[in-house]
């Protein structure tokens, strides 16, 4: 199963944990807000789950078959 990953830029607090954990896939935009580069190499599902759980603001959401995964 491959999670669908969404990052809510309105909830992002720019802590940078995602960018440090998966550089290239998670990046900062010009305003230093986290975003996803879908053209970059995607982390494995277990890594995405760990990264989403570590997001201090809860901005990273994972979905499986359209249903949000409880973190």
C-alpha cells in the first residue's frame, strides 16, 4: 500500500523535521513553509508514517484508500 501524502501549509510551523528526514521530497518554499516535491524520490510508507508522527504541528496527513490514517 502506498500512502497518499498531504501537507497542510496553513498548519505548518516550519520546524523542518520533515525536510531533515526526507530532503528533496519535503522542501521549504520561499516563505520557509514546508511543501512536497512530488517529482522527487518518495520515502517508503514506514518512513512517511514516522515523519508524519514527528511533525509538531500535525501538518502532514497520510491517507490509505482515501481514508486518513490515524497517527
